[in-house]
């Protein structure tokens, strides 16, 4: 069974339904054109936008847009995504006679192996513009195993249980975006459950990760409501584990859910990343080596997390799989950006060097909030906040809105910084004589539903 779905995007039934998805408008450089769903959506009968997700069995394939998916973790390893985005924006693959990695990644994620033909002008958001090795309907057990997974929740909402990094990379790619289509493999259909019973099942199956980037517990209400880099917090230990793959551990066939977070939590208690300069390639490589050596040194029967032992989490018997430091995966990881085949770390740090960090928060607001918000000093951060009511930013103050939804007018005059990424503003936006940033590397596209007035601003 392979069908497209158009689920309701709301997480809680008590909340008003979210507005239908629309192509965001970006300030300044504009947005990529609306993605065409093409042959994937034609592969099965269409469902109307108001229709609930059809009943599905485990193993069924669903064709969806990225903006229809609800995350089941609050953070990602952003350096992993920065590696992907750096690689996607590079010409190194083409110069080596290959297709850009983003097309291979999309085909693999869609259950179709690698890219087969990628003509000039091909775009991730339009799968009709390139072809994959395995035609639709001819998937193998191996190709299906590489697909990401989803659980259908109450009201037909789709909860992504694997693939947050890969799909966020497609979302942020220059030729991707929130309307990029992808197929996912169904793990379970809990659409008939209420919210409480649904989350009980998700916890029981370890299909939700309810710890923040510091390892502290969170509630389901604190999960992001969409994909997009600006909606997630950054867990540097999750990135660290990604770079140690096949150096300190290898993912087993029956890998535990959120395996990298399990290793990351264990490393957080044993390795202080504050002792390394993660902007410096050599220092970052030392952190990777130190972390991977700790993993290999762990007793195979040591319980790492959630009752899983080091052996069960893929601990390698020998560091770098027995190869010298200049060989194997560590040798590949060590390659600089100038090399014919740069390492993942080089791509990640190069991309991260272009990301402008928002001002440091003095006040942080999360969750739903109703009423006027006046920012008259310091830096107020809206972190996945649902703000209903006018927002006014006074001269000299700063506002940072990441992954938030603002309903009402937003006005700033003479503000020090207005930093808005991955945010929906349904109301007039007026920014005058302020430092302003609404786009650029690491800043997810915004959506503006009302008139926009920008006068005499500088790039914040």
C-alpha cells in the first residue's frame, strides 16, 4: 500500500487547527518556487486536503510533504545537518564525476537506492526532474529498510520517528523546502487513540525522545511542531556521536531507537566538550578521537542507557575498526576542505562558519502565550512560542523568534536586533531603523501572512 496523505497538523485536539500550509515568503532574496509533487503523488489515489490519513498497516508507504510531519525529539546534532548542507552546496561531487549527494540521499530515503539520472536543473523539491535506480513499486527489502519511519497519531497527524536530520537537511537545502515530497514507512497507526493513550504507546515503544540538549526531561508539549533547523535545539553530543560512527561504534541491524542520543548521554557524563575548541578542526578531531576511544574502551556488557549494553549499541572491538589514524573512517573524517574528498567535519565547520548566531537571550518564552508583548530592554527570545497578541520591540531592545507562531502585528523601531527564523507571522510586520536578520545559512524560511514594511534597516 502506497498512498499520499494530507493529515491535520495540530498536536493537541484542544488547540485550534493550524492554517493550511502555504509557500513561505522570505524577505530579501525571496524563496524557491513551490515544489511540484509530480509522479510520487500520482502513484496512488489522491486524498483531499481535509481528509484524514487513510488506515495504514505497519510497513505501508505513505507519500507526504515535509511540512506535514511532527517531530518526536526536541533537538538535533546541528553539525550533522551542517555537514549535509555544506556537501549539498558544494561542487566537489560533480567535479569528481558523481551526482551531488543530495540526490543520492533523497533516492535512498525514498526507498529507491541511489540517483540514476540527474539532468541540469534538477531539484529536490521536484522528484520528476531526476530519476532513481529503483522505480516506484520495485523496492527491495534492503531499499525499504533504508527509509525513514512515521507513526500515524490522533486525527491522522504524522509523527516522524526516524529521519529528523535527513529530512531537515532536505527542508533547508537550496532546492528543497517544506513542500518537498518524500515517502515514509509506517511503524504503527494509532489514529484511533486519544492523546494520552497515544503518548503512552509512543513511550512504551521508545518512539519519542523526551530529553533536551542537556539531557534534562521535557514534556510532549515542548516538542517542536514542525521540522526546520530553527525549530530544533542543538545537542553537540548528538553531533559528536555522528562523527564517531564506524570509528567508535557501528549501527547494528537491530539498532535501538534514538541510538545516537543514548551514546550521546553516556558521553556527556564522561567527556567535557567545553575543553575543546569545536570551531577548530584539529581540536574537534581530538574530541572525536577521545569520544570514540571511550566507546571502544567500554566493557561490552556495560549498560549505556535504557538497559542497552555497549555491545548492543554497536561498540567496536577496535578503535577505527583496527585501522591506523590516517586510514579508515577517521582518516576520511580528517580530510580538509581543500582535499579532493573533504571529510564530513570539514564540510560541517565550513558551513557553520557562515551561520550567524542570534543574540544571547536574557528572557526566554516558550509555549502558548496570549496578550500584548512589549520588549523594552535586553533580548527576549521566543522559542517555539505561540504568541497571540501584538508584539512591540522598543529602541535598543532585541527580539529573537525561532520556530514560533505569532498572531497579531509585530512592530520594531530602532531595535538593536530583530532575528526571525523558521517563524510564521500572521499579521502586519513593520521593522524600521533596526538590525534585521530573516534569512541566511542556518536560518529556516519564515512565513509572512500580512503586509511587510521594512525601512532603513541594517543586516543584524
